[in-house]
C-alpha cells in the first residue's frame, strides 16, 4: 500500500523531457504498484522501451485510456492514478497485455497530433522495422532539441522509403556502438548536405555496403565520429568537384591515424557513388588517392632506394646497369599503391622518347606525338 504522493518537474516517457530524477521517481512508483505478476523496471533514470511499455500497461489497465501514449505529465490522469492507493489492487488484478504489434504502434502514432507528417512517417517506418525505440531516440535528440538544419531536412521527407533510410541509418549507428551524441553529430553532418542526404543515409544504413563495413570496423573507437564526419564532408566536396579542398582535408585528418587506408578510400568512394549513382567523374581522383597510401608508399620508397643502391654497387663493380633488377622493381611498383605513378612514368618515358625523334623539318610527326604526351599526364 502506498502512502505518499509523487511529483515530477517535467514529463516522463515517450517524447517526454525525461529528467533523470523524474524518471527514477516514476519507475519506483510503477514498481511499487505492479505487484509480483509483472517484471520490475530497473530504476536507472533512463527511458527505454520497457519503461514506456510499462507506462502504457498502467494507462490501459488502471487509467483506462483508449489510446495509451506511454507518457506521464504533471497534473494529468496518469500521475493522479500513480498517486491513488487503490491503483495497486486494480493493476494487479489485470492481466499483462500482449506486446504491441507494429501495425498497432503505427496506428497509435498516426493519431498523435503532436507529430508532424514527416515525424509520423518516421515513426511508422520505425515500427515496421521493429525498432520504435530508434524513432523515440531520434526525435528526442534531433527534433525536440531543435538541431539547426534538421527541421528543414525532415521537411524534405516525402516518401516512406526516405523515412526508412533515416531510421535505418540512426539505428545502425547505434548498433555499431556510436553513442547518442555521436550519432546525433553524424546525422547533423548529413543534414547539411545539399540534396544528397538520402544517398549518404542509404550507405550508412546498409551494413553490407563498403562504407557500412568501414563504419562497423570503427565501432566505438575513440575519435570515430570525427572520422565519419570528415568522410561525409569530403564526399560532399568531391561531388561538388572541389577535389583540392576535399583531398587536403582527407590527408590532414587521416595522416598518422591507425586506419586502413585502402578500406577508408573504398568506403569514401562508395559514399560518393551512393550520393551520385552512376557518376564516373571521380574514378581517376580515387585512383590517385588510393595510390597515396602512406604505409604503401613508404614501403615502396624503401624498396626503391634499396634497389637503386644495389644497382649502383653493381654498376661500379661491373660497369653495366642491372636492367633485370630495375624491371623487377617496376613490376613490384605496379602491384602496389605506386602502380598509377609507375604507369605514368612509363607513359612519360615513351612520350619523351617519341619527342626526341622529332625532326625540325617534320612537324607532322610532332603533331601526332603531342596528343599521346598530353594523354599520358591524365
């Protein structure tokens, strides 16, 4: 039997302000009223699916609300019932209701006048994905807190498919171990992209994509969110054709960090391709970036210097250039990150040789050679 009244400073539950002390107060009172037939809540001050579900159970069984909203507000019928000593006997006599079906959750959401059309669409898709908690968390962190640019971005959601991508991306970030604040920062960065948000969300929400696998490898590593945001910003710059800025930012952020270069570049490329499907204008740029693997280039540098030193020793001893050793070096360079530069060097060498054969009186040959020389630079 309860013999005291509780008070809360703000709303608790679904879409509530959910101050920790208020949440603990409601959780403690629900545990005191439910009896042994129901599973007690952890009094941790956090609002999750169990706390919201228990509030709905109490509202349906005791308060007799037709559409329980899973929220306790100051002065409303739910908190009045929580302070009523007779609620315990009423609730303990009522059977435990079955878990809500996704269609029920969706129908309840559509009746909630507090939600905008875009929010209702997000909630409905979250219910279909079996992850209504993801929407509750998304709304609390990105909608209720009035994140700059988020309202405008959400206003562009006009299809269920778009809403599904938003929820799937948020849910996947949380599953990979990103904290709520980290996931919020990633979504803020995406919302700032101009017209390419849904391509980026699709790449993040799909754990099987190259970018998804890269994010999964980061998990909850320190600084992971900064790396992800950098990739998003660089991808946005690449799509706009600002390669110089994007590449410099990429180099500045990742140089010296223990991240697989090739995997990171592939992840970035897949993100750019997701933003602009079918675009091939970035392929050559990514070949250059992939070739700039600091670890691979360092290894190739050591290999090249060693080969040249041994070649010089051979030249001094025999008076001959060790062509076979140099050929093997070129072959190795073509198999690593320096392949692009090795091929470019060969093309430039061939072009230089062709130009050396120019005759002052034969400008026709020169004209024929120039296109090949220019092409070798790209």
